[in-house]
């Protein structure tokens, strides 16, 4: 199976797929954002309509290149001219463990630091989510607060730009309009 991906802006129509992910407890195991009710396509559509108009957020769908299958989300929230908060999830569990999280993270960091010129990206990760921590460490994120149960990690523009990480991935994956 080809693991090449691209990012595209999240769209209202994505609710037809993503609502199913909201109802899978495995996806939310390490998240602060655990749904408290059964999500329907209607409630997911309403949520997307509200989320996609927010000016302090950019939300992207993670898609498999050869099939254009939508498999997850990656986003920058609380974004301003200086920094943003990073979020990632792979909703289609068939794609877990295939490097999609790392590729998606790299693409969004390219966008954050090379296109938006942000100075810092931060995130919170559950201390037991070792696959995610491995991804973030590979991109240069550093621990800033090891509070239980969520660690705060940060990556600066300078550290990311001077690393070789973004140069390698930039040639192979793209964000589409």
C-alpha cells in the first residue's frame, strides 16, 4: 500500500466520514477532546460549519495520494502571527502505524514555519502516547512541561528551519488548495 499523502483544506462534506471517527473510543484514548455523546453526520456537519469559519484556525484533511481517501485531520488552532497549537489524529485506524502521522506533521510544520512564518508551534500529548511522542521528537519538538497526564512540547521556527527534516519531506508531499 502506497503511503504517500497530501493535505487539503477540511471541507463540510468531510463530516460524512469524520462523524464515524468521533464514535470510536480508540481514536480518543489519549485526547482531552473525548466526545461525550454519539456523533451523527448532522452534529458533525454543524460542528464543521462553525469550526471552519474561525479565523484563528487552519484545518486540513489528510488524504492518501493515489486514492484521495480522507483518513485524518491535522490542524493549527489558536493561531496568530507568532504561534499556534498543533493537533493531529488519524481517524482511519487502517492507516495507523504506517508513517502517516509523521508525514502529516511534517507537512503542517512546513506550512506553519515556511509559509505562515510562525515563530513557535506547541502541542499537548498524553504521556502514554508513545507513537505520537516519537513523531514529535523526530520533528524537533522539545518538552516544556511534563505535567501529568499531558506533556507540553514546543518547536521553534529557528530549530525547525535549521534542521534537515523539512527539506527532505517538502519535496515529496504537498498541501493542495
